């Protein structure tokens, strides 16, 4: 398993396609719905298997000088419970610390709240329900240096 940044247009296209396939296609959302206005200012990370196939992705983007938001975390179903998500979140937290970010926030699908709690994220309230079908919970973590 490797954790790396997408570095060229082929990497980014594969990265965005993976995000769409896991996070948007199951809810009949169009290609393009997996992107937002923060892509250029975000730090993107992906996990690949031994055949260089993407098995997980995630990103952070700053929301102010001390806070960043984790978004678009996804791990392929066949790679779950193998440490891929932990590797991604550890890489995102490392990047946040390198940018002097002291707090990370995210909106977790309710089915993923337990995963984030295992990584010391605290629930702070209910978040939006995506597509009127996917409830989310607001979470945050104060980073220690």
C-alpha cells in the first residue's frame, strides 16, 4: 500500500473518477459533482495498492489560518478494514500540522462516525443530509504538536 499525492493530470483524473465512483455515482449524481470550488487550494492524497490501483482518497483545504476541513474521504469496499482509511487520515493530519493547522473539521456520513471517533474526532452536532438520503455528523479534532 502506498500513500501519495496525485502529481499530474492522469493522476488527478483517476483520483477524481474514484471520488465520483464511490461518493456520487451510487446516488445518480453526474460526473463533476465530485468537485468543488476548493480543489485548487486543497491538499489531495490517494492510497494505491501493489498494482498502483487507487483504493482510497481524501483531501483537506484551509477554512481559515488555523482550521482545515477534511472532505471527500473514501475507501473502496474491498479495501476497508485494512488500515487504508487510517493511512489517509494520518497523512492528512501530517499535512495539516506542516501548515500550522491546529484544528480539523469534517462532516462524516453517519456510517463513518465510528471510524473518525477511533481517530479522536469528536462529534459536534448534526450536519446536512446529502441528497435527502445520507445523514452526516459534524466532527472536529484539535491537533497536538
